[in-house]
C-alpha cells in the first residue's frame, strides 16, 4: 500500500501543476482579449475637429514648443486608473469614454495626465501588466488626434507590476505615438518624465511653459511601502533641474528681448507637496476662512484620514518656486475625492478632478469627483483655471453617453468633508 501511495503522489503533483498552467494560460488569454477590446474601444472615437490645430515643433536642444499669439488651452486629467485586465474591462471602457467625451468637447491644444494612468492590481483587475492600461490610454489619445503627455503616479509601475518606470517611460517615448510629447528627461536627474513643453509667441518669446515633474512613488520600492502609503518626495536634484530650466528659459527670452520678465510656468506632478497639506491645515484651523497666506477659490477636500496624502518627507520645490517667481500654479492628483483650488503665498494649488472608476470601492457609481481642469494660457502671460464636472450639461454631446451616478457632494456648501 505504501508503494502505491508513493506512485500516486507524483501524479497528483503533475495534475495540480497542469491545472495551474491551464489556469494561467486562460487568464493570459482573457487579458489579451481585454486589451484588444480596450484598443478597439479607443479606435471607435473620431478624431477631434479643430478649427486650426496648433502643431508643436522640436528645437535643436530637443524641447517641444507650440507657437501662438492667441490662447493656449491645456486639459489636466489625473488618476485615470485603467486596470487593463479582464476583471476591469467594463469600468475601463467607461474611463476611456469619459476622456473621449471631455477632450472632444474642449478641443485642448495639450492634454497633461498627472499619473496613475494604469492600475493593474491582480486581485481586482486580473493582471500584473501595467502596459495594458498605458496602451489603452495612449491608443485613445492617438485616435483622438490631440497632443498629450504624462507624469508618473505611484501606481503606474508598482513593485509587483511587470514593467518598471524606465520601461514605461520607453513605452511612452515610442515613435508609434505621434502626438505624445513625453520625454523621460535627463539621465542624471532622478525619476522619469521630468520635461518641459513651451508656448512661444511669433517673436520667439516663451510666454508660458508646462513643467512636468516625476513626484516619485514610495520611500522604498516594495509592496509593504505601497500598502503603508509611505509616499516619497521630489528629490533635490530634481529641484536643481527645475531651477536650471527656469534660468534657461529666462536666458533664451532675454536674448530676444533684454527686458523680458521672468517666464510664467505651470508645474504638473502626481503626489501633492507637503505645502498643500500645510496650507489646508492653516485654512481649516482658521475656521475655513482665508488667512494672510491662503485664499480659497473653489472645490472640496473629500478624502478621509490625512485628507491630503503628500509625501512623508520634505522637499525644497515650493521654496524654490517662491524664490524664482516663475511658477504661478501647480496641478496634481493622487487624492481622488479632493478637487479644491486655492492660492497659498501667491501660488495657485489645483487638485485635478479624477477619472477613476475603479481604484476606490464603489467610485464608479459616484460622480462629484469626476471631470477635468481647463487651463487657458493667455498671450499676455495671464491664465485662467476652470474645472468642469463630467456629468454637467456641458458634456451632453451627440453620439456620447454617460452612466447614471450619485452626486455624493451635490448639496455640500462647505469646503471640507469631515469623516
């Protein structure tokens, strides 16, 4: 009997391994079909019709720039969270539809997506493949025919994902994406995606510029830090790079006009700076009334817990912004229920509306937090920031449909949602 038991054991092990192999192959096939479906979904949207689309050029140093003596429109999207797997296919299609609807309506000259484009969580999306979400988004943007770029969020290349940040950066730099203006940035600067896109007038003066910064992910690149939410900060050599870019643009302008003023810039990244938490705390402790440093503009802080989930360390970016006097506004995501805009020490802080249908439990059925931000850069170096909810009448477009949702903060008249 003992010998018979020993003979059966290898057969059982082989049977289990065979089932595991079949299961893995089935999952791989289902995910392959899901990505094909998402690409097909993106392809169904028509190219955006512009009266006259601005076409960027690249200078001899490799910087992309647009030329216009009129307005320049930037759409800020954030936290798209495309799972890219067979379990998330339905909500992924809703996310693509939301983007296509708003882009078609707004006709932006440039779209900037500030991170967490992909969200390949295996137990909810059914995949580890972070290329899938990136591919679905990139394909959609190319189908729409608008110029676009991204910054990385903490979920775009998790420790458990198939591809690291360097590989994802190479993906976005692919020649397949003719409208993508992403650059991985200098090799001697930390992070991937530190790059600048300029807006010039017909005289060659840089009137305004968009500075994309990689706000990193976690203090340590592992699953434990991901679960704990120990978010990193922008690194010192990135702040040095930021300063060098401001000085470069000022120098180029003064070669054309020696009396040119400091260039106006807008900074885009994913994780909010610590100063966003400091500013909100100051406002909150003052009974939600403006202070000498703080001016409330609009929106809510709807996140619980820490409310503003900034990096847990410190960086000198905000101090450098104040010193140089160039950056007038910064735009981030990360906290999906926060969409406030305020001015702190003379610089505008703007949380983007999120797209997320997937990362937060039940968020696909909620709508107060979903939409986009439109930044209109004027030729006189002023600008405006307008935020639009996806479910407003503005996006009732022929040929586009929107799901029914609950507007969970519709009747809120105060600026913070308490737990």
